C-alpha cells in the first residue's frame, strides 16, 4: 500500500485542490497564452479563495471562449452583460472588464513584438526562483516590478499580491513547502 503523499497544507482535503497542486501549481509555465489565462484567473480571485476559482475554472473557460485573447478582446457591452448573468463565473463587472482589457493588452504586446512569456520570465531572470520552503511572502520586490510593468501595459487586477500568487502558480517561484513531494520534483 502506498503512503499518503506529503503536500503543501493548503492543498489537503479537497480532491480538486490536491490535483491542481500535484499537477500544476509551481510547475514552470512557458506558454504565453497559458500564463495570460492564469493571470486573468488570479485577478478573479482577488478577495476570494483560490478554491472558489479553481472549482469554477471550466465555467470561466467556457464563458471566456477558452481564454483565447483574440476572441476575448472583441467582447463588447453585450458580452459583459452576458457574463454578468453567468453563474459559472464570478460576476464582478470590474474583473470581467479587466479580463477583456487584459486580452487587448496581451495582443498589443504581441503585436508590438513583445512575447508575454519572454517578458515575464525575463523579468524573473529566466529560471524559477526557489523559496525557502518554510515561509512564503505575499509579495516581493519582483512582484512589485512585474505588477508595475503589467499595469504600464494596460493590465488591471494585477497588484503585487495577485502577481506573487500568480508567480507561485505558474512556477516562476517555487514556494512548495519543505516536506512537499513537489518541492523536490520542481526544477
């Protein structure tokens, strides 16, 4: 009989959270569109728990056309109203509008020759930053810098705390706990 995996405490007790932790959280993401999607979801999390967002992720994907920036950027007032009535997502007008604006900002970066993944990973030095496995800050000087750079490009709901949570989620920072099985497996 296999023993129970040791994981970060926040992931325990919920099958969806455990699967997310085991298969996604803290694993470096190098795909710009996937990074953008996760940043948009982190923006929706503001003031809520990640568990709430994660349990609605498929609803978000359906409501936001698979988080295809080219499609989301064309959403207009009718789409905002449609999304405000969609119980599968968090119905917060400012967050919905920020996601549409985020798609436009993502595309503007692309159209000006700036790759989203290269931009983010470049600011982080190109490799995952390993936390100490004991403490995890809520923000860092780097999350402040990335936040400011994103805001300068037109992104919203990307303050330094949201950005740090996003950095953890997409593996820019490895903040797995010292005893977590993922810590030793994360490059």
